C-alpha cells in the first residue's frame, strides 16, 4: 500500500495570495512529481525531482516553484495565485520499480 | 516524440458487458506499460503493468497484454460492474531508466446498472 499524502485537499483562495501545496510520502522514494490535471482529465507534468536538492521543470510551463530539502517532502508554491491556476494538482512518487504512486490531489480554486 | 493514444470517451456500458479500451503508444527503446484508474475525487491508482513484450498484466478482472509488434496495450475486462465507473489512463515510461512517464488523455467509463 502506497503512502503519499497531500494537503489541503481543497483550497479556495483569492487572486494574489501566496500558497503552498504540501506533498509527503513515507516510502523513501527518490523520485517525486507534480502534475496539473485540467478539467478534460489530461495530466501535465509541471515539476519533478530525482532526489534531495534536485528539481526540474516538466513539460508544461508553470509559474509555480518546488523544493526538495527532505526525501519525503516535495512542496509546490505559487507566489501570486491567479484564476488561471485553478486546477487539480496531483503529487506522485516512485522508487526502484518505475510505477508511480499518486496522492489524492489538491483541488485549487482561485477567485 | 513519445506519445500515448487512447480510445476517446466517454464509454458507456451496461453492467456485465465486455470492456475494451484501446491504447497505442509511440516510444523509443523498451518502455514499461501501465494502466491507471482514477475514481471521482481521488488521485490515480495503479491498475496493472507490463514490463516487457508479451507480458500480460492483470488485476481485479482487468487484463492487458504488451504487444510490441503493434505497439499496443489494450485494457479488457470480461464483465464490468457499476463500481468500475472511473477514468482510465494508459501510460509508458519515457526512457529506459523509467524516470518519467508519458500519459494518455484518459478514457471515461460509465457503467449503468
């Protein structure tokens, strides 16, 4: 059973606010990922990390930033939220066996 | 470049019907192949996987066979239930190191009682 957690599950926030979406995993996985999922369901990779102090941008350009100071923690930050950031954000991790394990997601609404 | 093409949804079936969701991929090397399922309001869950040609992945009555000659990984189930209603994603590893994935656009399945 995979253990990966995201908080908050739902967030409604006003334009211009700074927000941090939390993601933690207890499996000791080196690789972690952030995806943005649009209403049409498609997943877009926005950030990934292969280990502590390693972060890379994904396929979809994003105004968010990430950090990886501890293996188990991979937070995503938006310095100034905008309505265009409204989306579902999914965090995932993977170990030696390639498959990715997903958290429950954070549904963000920016008003 | 790498890509995954899936059957367009939504797919609507009656309970106990046979399910096929087509998936074809374009990739270099020898990718591992996956099917993920997403229930409403949740993240993705790994449904099954196959790591080499002719492997069959199976779980919860779902099956898919890695067909390298046709670059396909079609998902099948002999008798669907209402509880199978969800969005199904086909995916493959992007490189031989399995570092990143390429996901398909997802296929929504609705099963009616």
